């Protein structure tokens, strides 16, 4: 089983739609979780951290379910500028190494 | 502040050649790392450093060397380039592994 798994998509959604991505991780001892965003031919950028209590940043909401070992990202009121690849990222307990999922591609259509 | 800078942006090598990919940061962050990104593979950690003088291997270290003589610089050396090392290379820096800022990347083609 891969350490961090994501549906590669693409997710093609109209402007204004709500879209959700899920990610599963295999190491139950993982301690920290993140969503990064990567635009085409650009570097990844941290979008948000993910906490057990859930966290929200404007139109973006991230959730962590430790029991089921999955992480989710919800984007409300999608904008054209949200088009990108979203990377699920996990840090293992006592580790200095981030493990990246392969990413989910989102295209927001006018 | 420039953040994380990488040079060169593009490079073409012949099999067997060696080269150094440069990475520098002006944020005074202790943690630095090198990743490669290949189609369908996601980002994979090559080497990382938790401070000057300290380096360790990541997931795919073979064929690469690193050193960290200063906080600012973390060069990646390809000892004898192979076509399998054709990739996009990203350097990152952060206060810890949790919060990393990535450089713009180096696109490497090995013929």
C-alpha cells in the first residue's frame, strides 16, 4: 500500500461549485498533515495544515480523521484561480521527512 | 528577501557528466531539503539537513551527494549523471520539516 494516496483526477468543476478531495495515509503513527498547492510548472506552496479539530481558511476547509486515516480538503465557491494540483502531505512521528501524495488535479471551468 | 533560490533553472547533461545544483536561502532556516519530481511519481525526498554540518538521506539518495557547510547553502551534487536522473529538482527550506518553502526548481535533462 502506498504511503499517501490521492485520486489523481482531474476534477473539472464549474466556477462557484464546491469540490472535495480525499487522501489516505498508511502510517498510523503519522503526526502532521498538510495540503500543498502546485501550479503547472511551478513549485509547491503550503496551502494549509490539517488538524484533528478541522480548520478553515476562507473558502478552504481541511479535516483529519485519524481513526480512518484520511484527510480531506473542501473548496467552496471555486474560482478559476483555484485550478492547480493539490498535494496531500504527511509527516511521520519523530520524522524529519515529508511524504507527498501524487496530487489531485483541479480544473475550474468558466 | 528572495526566499529560496535555485540555479541553474535548466540544464542538459550527457550521461556520465557531473554537476552541482545550487540552492540558497536567506531566511536563516535550519531545515533544508532536496526533492525530485517525476511524472506520475510525486515529489520524493533525496537528502535533507537539519542544520549546518548535518545531513541525512531521504527516500531516493543514490547517485546524489549533499553537504551543508553554512545555514544558507545546500548544494546537490550529481556524481555521474544517468538518464534516470532526468527530473525536476526542488530545494526547500523551513524552520522544520512541517513548514517548508520551495525554490522555483531546476529542470534537468540527461541524455
